[in-house]
């Protein structure tokens, strides 16, 4: 035991007699003005390197500023102790070779980064090795060999070690006012400070904690922030997915509407062309018939005219007859011919034309054409202005929830199924948008709903549910019903699953239609469920009643 204690004391004593630069026992030790000692050759090389690179000198250990040509005082006491230590016989387990620190070359492993990309050790002279840590107290960067000796000293065991850094990075860790190492954190000012700032500086009396405590505290905040951001990221991803779905739906709707419009206008053109051909053919046939009749009458009239001319000539000749017998005979023959012939002008009535385009008729046709164009324009406006509604509710019902950017209505309490014909007493929501003119439509995804109803109302508030809405489509299980003023107009078991319901509202004609669209292909039309005449005064609001499941606006 005594021998072990003696070996430990000798080992500790020898560690105190090692030069911080060469990590060997002091040889010709000298002291700087700051009191730190080094081998004379080691410190001269270090000061020369500093002078050539920085133009100034400082202690390699404490960074104290020195004169341009500092005086090196021989440390006679260390010389005496070092000489005795070097001349003493080596005991087992205390050989210089066994205690020699690992060579920097061995630590670097031959994989040293370029000097401009890494921080080098401040104590390596001949061949600088990359630093593995930086001591903030010593303000020096250390390679693995010098770091081992640094940590072995009891006086330096509490020093703050960080990842290798130099220059500006080290300056940022110092207090600008006291040039001391930043070790505390002011909670009031949210600033990193040194101890002097807390004791006698501008942060005196403030709520001060250590950097470690501040790190632990802010780490919790960081975790919560990350969690919130992840939630936001997830919601944004869902929103992006919805936008992508809407993008695809808009493209599909565009193709559907384009095909529908082309089909409609093509059919209109076809019917107009057919009617034009029929009318022109009728006009042509009528014209030919009239011209033929005119030609016949013309020929008959010409014959009568020619014969009447001959008789006139004969009568003119008989006037010159002086023989009474011959005159009477000739005149009698002419009279007989006159009695046998009809020389009166025929009263020919022309048939009425097939098409009669007077001013009134033209005006009426133009009005109908303009109305048709207006209807097509309105249809196009509605088709390209799908109403993307959002829910609003004043029920204050804790079981009725609106989520997904006010587009999903759900109920958390399952109600018993059964017939209900007055939805005014059940949880309801309205659309945030009102309709007073034009043609509108909206679509609702009902695939997650079990009991629901959709309709329109003229009430802008849910506080008074009396006669809230009298025209609505209702689903109970597999049954679909349409109510009109409290009377069931349709009630049938719907074999197919109704996923998407399309509601169309024509405010001008007070008409409302329900369709089962289910995102069908563009070439197929949605299935009409029912069209109703809505006897309500605008503005209209979309109404939604929910007993079980959820509804989502598209």
C-alpha cells in the first residue's frame, strides 16, 4: 500500500513538472510575466510563430498579452526539481515510454482535414494537429494529446470544453462589458451573461439561472415547438392533398363542362340547320307551285286575249258591210261566239306564304334567341363558379363539431335511429354564404354520414329553428326521402351508396334539385333524385341537419 501511495505521489508530482507545450518534463524552464512556465525552446518557438502570424505575443496557456520581445526569466526551482527527476532511477510502472501520451499522428490517424477547414491545436509547434476540443477558460484549442494532459490537472477539471472553435466564435462567448466567460442566463432579459453582470452589472437582481438550466428549459419549449410545427406540417400536407384533389377535380369538371357545352351547342346547331332546311324546302315547293299556277293562268289569259282580238277585228269589218242581210248574218255569228266564250278576267287569289316574318314575329324570335343565349351564359357561369361553402353554427352544442377549415361537420354522440320529419329540433348548421340571385350548386360528401338532411332556409340564425327549412333531402340508413313543406314526396330504398350529393339552387326560378353525383366520370351525368319548387323569399342559406356520422363540404 505504501509503495502504491508513493507511486501515485510521484506520478502526480511528475504531471505538475510537464511542459504544457511539449508534454515532457521541463528542460531549461523559463517563466513569463504572467507566471506560467515552459521549456525555453518550446516557448521561444511558440512566441516566434505568434509574432510572425499575428504580429503580437501572448501566453500560450492563459492568453495574457505580452510585450513584443518578452523577457524570459529562468525558473531555477523548476530547473533543480526537473534535473533531479530526470536523474532519478525509473521505477517500475513510471517509465517515460509507458506514460508518454499518444502521439498526435496516431490520434489523427492520417485523416487530417485541411487547415483552412478545421481548428488546429494551439500547443502543437512543429506539426499542428487538429483540435478536438476548445477550452473556454484557457481560450485554447487542444488536440487529443494536449486535451488528455489538460484534463488530468485538478485545477482544470472544471474548465468548460466545447467543440473546436476559434476567433469570432470564442469572442461571442465572452461578455462584451467584462470580457469574462458567459456562464449564466438572464430570464428577464433573455440574454447570456457573465457572473459579474449578475453580481454588480446591469443584470443585478434579475432572475438568473445557469446556461444548463436555460438549455433544459428551452429544450422543453423546443420540443413543444417542434410538436406544434409537426402538427402544422401534417395539416398543411392534408391541405395540400385537398388542393391537389381539387386541382384534379377542376380539370375533370372542365373537361365535363367542355364536352357538355360542345354537345349542347352541336345539338342546337343541328336542330337549327334541320329546321332551316325544312323551311327553305317548304318555301321552294310553295314558290314552284305558285309559279306553275301563274303560268297556266297566263297561257289561258293570252288565249282569251287573242280570241277577243279576232272578234274585235271581225266586228270592226262588219261595220263596213252595206248589205243588211250579210251584216245581220255576220253580226249574229259574232254574237254566238261571244255567248260561247267567257272573256272576264279571273280573280286569282295567291296562297299565303309558308313563312311570314313580320316585325312582331322577328322581334319574338330575337327575344327567344337572346333568352336562350342568356340561359347558356348563366349555365356556364354556374358551372365555373362552384360554391365552396363553409359551415357556421350557433347551437353551442358540445357534441356538434366543425373541423377541417370549417368544411367538416361531425357529431360525437350517437343518437338512436328512427324516423324524424322535423329537423328543426336536431343539431344543425348553416352555410356562411347566402344566395339571393343566380344559379348555384354545392356538393357534400355524405359517405361518413348515417342520418342527415340537406336543404335550404331563409333564416340566417339558428336561434329560432321554427320552420327552419321546409325543403330538404333526408337519409335514414338506406332510405332516401324528400320533404316538401313537411310532406314526403319521395321515399325509397336507395340500393346504391350515395357518397356525394349535389344540390342545385336557381334563385331566379325558385327551383332546387338534388343529384347523386358520386364523382362520376365526366362523360356520365349525375343521377337526378328530385327537383322541387321552393316557395321561399331570398336570400337563401344552405341548411344541414346531422344526427349521426359526419358531412364534408367539397
